[in-house]
C-alpha cells in the first residue's frame, strides 16, 4: 500500500504506479519457472507472462513520456507483438524477464518523476476502443492510465498466484518489503532456489 502522505501530484503518481508494479513483481516470488508459466485459470494468462507484458508496456510508456507519439500501428505485426508480450517463450526465462522488468521499472519511475502532469500532449489512436484519431490530453491523463493498466494486471497476477498455491500478493509484497511478523501478518517463506528467493 502507498502509505498516506502529503506528496505533490507527480510524487503521488510515481508511488501509485510503483505499488502496482510491486504487486505484479511480487506475484512471482517463490514460484518455480514452471509455476510462473502456468495458466491455472481459463485464460492463457500466467504470472511470468504478465511480468513480461508489463515490461513491454513500460517500454511503450517510456517512448510516450520521452517523445510525442501521435500514431499507433494496428496491423498484423503489431497484434502479433502484443500477443507475444503475454507469453514467456521457450527461449526465454521468467528470471530474465524479471531482471528486464526491474531495469525498465527504474527507468519508468525516473521518467514519471521528471514529467509535468499538466503538460499538453496527445493520445494516439486506440482503434480497439473505437478511437481512430489522435486526441489532445494532459500528461496527467496518461499517467493515471498507467495506474489503471497496471492495477488491472496486478489484480490478474493476484488471482493467478492464489490459484497456483493459495498465497496472496499482498503477503508476498510485504514479505519482500521486509515487514516483520505481527498479529496481522505472517511473512511468506519461499523455497530456496525459486524466483526472487
């Protein structure tokens, strides 16, 4: 949880984005590579795939925050790239995906921290939502959208993790943060050699 504080707007946005990314990453804590690739629900989503997709989204967010993006391809190649972002392929590992995620996450948080939420920018078309033209926005709109995007996927990751072994993402995130045991919390104990252990 992003603890209550009297932060300025951009600091608050950095913290809200970071909390969602923390939850996504924590979902992999203590899983084996095989478990992180598992699709325990009716969809094709996996914890590892969600971490890979988040890294893919972060790369796009960095481009959006650092340049003016007014077009967004929506062809067969773009659709294939989007679908591939959810799958940890046989030539990839979840461990490597987590390393890439961590590197990109640090870059993203730094980019958000130096952004101006009130700056005028443009949202490119989103034909999958029926929006076929670029539209004027403030950077704030995009930053809040990032919170929305990763909150959705953090929720997906929590459900997947609970289906795999019954452990909730808040327990994992607090354990990774070093929270001591209390009347309200028992730290998770991962098996040595598992992801992030």
